[in-house]
């Protein structure tokens, strides 16, 4: 009980005296807060990219590509293949034509200048079939209208329109052997689909001399439980050599490489900056201990043990680091959450437009990292304070 009373008294006194050390305390806050800002901002890039891809996946949608393909870019399916796929059991029937709710698609990569830098970037131009809007039922036209089948009309994802030059409704472009007209803008909940440009697949094929080939079939299932029935039927068909996977699994796999790289680099940067912040915190706390020499000596002379002294220094360091972490996390959220950017998807060699995502989990990680830095920064000064000889300290009175 005596120890607890001493602990509460010393900690209370320590926190009340922090404003008297405002200069050194501000240095610790800025150092730790800056590390948290960088840590959270860099990792929000990875989270935003992952969210853009993963949010495109639906549990009741399957993707079919040629066997052995690691992405749509390396896949090829014939018209005959796509017909067999659409006849497989487990598929939802289309609400418009009565056939399968499945879209055989292909895409080519075109060049467009980025608004931010003016440099050319690879943008996917995707040819789709009418059932594409049933397969991706979250796609909505927000400006203009849908393209008409059999025409050189295109619709553009919202993120693509905002990231690249010249994709507003009414603009025209020459890609392949066709002149294309932008007739609409669509949204899809911020997913990777919004980074694409859509047109009629039957028009895109001759424009790029693709014959009657496609790359992927996106198929809407009767339910997520129908996936195994659908997959087993296709894998057992001797006319096909395909791979079948849930749409969500495909996009999740695509996001892992870049997510891992960005997370790794961000962690390395944060650790290196954190080392500097820890030294800054150590210096701050040593200064605090030096300024409290008389106070600590007086407490020891009055019978206070070393434990409460250690705890008081650590509490001050943890309090400053927690405050710095909260301020840094808040600044990162206000400055970076929702910030629009684009990066290369190495699987398809095309750009993906996405928004930085400062998630609650990232903010919690940043705050926890700040607390760890504060603990390390206050540990050695706390031990020194507890070991300070009473006689030596009292001489300064």
C-alpha cells in the first residue's frame, strides 16, 4: 500500500511538471509524431492498393482462364471455349437474355498521360460482353450513358478519368485501328474496375487483330456454394484446359506482391526513423531527469523507493510518446486518407488507380509503435534516476 501511494504521488507530480519542460517535451513529440506520420502514410499506400483489388472480388463470381496462366495477360480462350464455359452447371441465368450471366472478356494496354506528371502510363482497355454489368453488379453509370453494342464507344472508370488526361465524356481517341468516343463514366465502389476503360469485346477484337479470342470469362454463380460444382464440371471437360478460381482469390493474390514490398519498405523506413526518435526521446528524458535532480533527491530522502522514481520517468516518456503518436496518426489521416494515386500492377503491367487508406488498424499500429519508442527512450533515463546517489543530488539544493 505504501508503494502504491508513493507511485501515485510521484506520477501525479511528474505529469503536473511536464509544462515546465515544454521545449524538450515538444522535441520528443515532434520526433515521435513524425515517425508515426511516415509509418502510417507509407503503409496506407499498401492498404489502399490492396483494398482496390480485393474490393473488386465477389464471393459468387468465378474467373476462368487458360490453364497455367498467372494473370489475364497470359491467358487465351477461344470462342468455343467460352461457349462451353457458359454452359457449365452452377451459373446464374441472365435476367435479360436467359443465358448464363457470364462475360467473356479481353483487354489491351494503351498509353495515356498521367495528370500528375504528364508521363505516359499503361491503362487497361477492356472488351466486355453485355452480361458484364450483371456479373459486376456494383458498376453504375454516374455520368453519360453506357456504350452501344457494335459501336466504337467506351465508358471510363471514375478513377481512370481522374488520373489520366483526356477521358472526359465527349473526348475521342485513336487506339489500335479504331477511333473511340467516351460516352460515359462509371463507378464500382473504388475497386480496381474503376481503373479500366470498357468497350464492346466484339469491337475490340478486330481493332487489335485478336480474331475470336478472349482472355477471361467472368461468371456469376447461383451462390458461393456453387463454385465447386462449376469448377469440377470445367476441370472434367476434355475440351478445356482451364483454371478456375474465385474472383476474390485472384485479386487478393495480385495484391500480395506489391502489398508486401510496400509494407516491407515502409517498416524499414519507420524503424530507421524510429531509432533516431528513440535517441531524441532518450535525450529528452535525460534532460528531464537532470532538471529533476533536486526533486528526485528530496523524494529519496523522504523515504521514496527507487520503483516509483523509475515508474514516474517511464510514465512521462510514455505519455509524451502516446501524445506524439496520436498527433502523428491524426495528421496522417487528415493528410493522406483518400489521397488518389496510381501504381503499376506487375501482374498485368497496367496502372491501378487507388486511394490511400489510413485504416483504424494502421492508426493502432502507429500508436503502438510510438509507445514502444517512448518506452525505449525512457528506460535508461529512468534507471539512472533511480540510481542517482542521494548525497550527490542533495548537494545541488
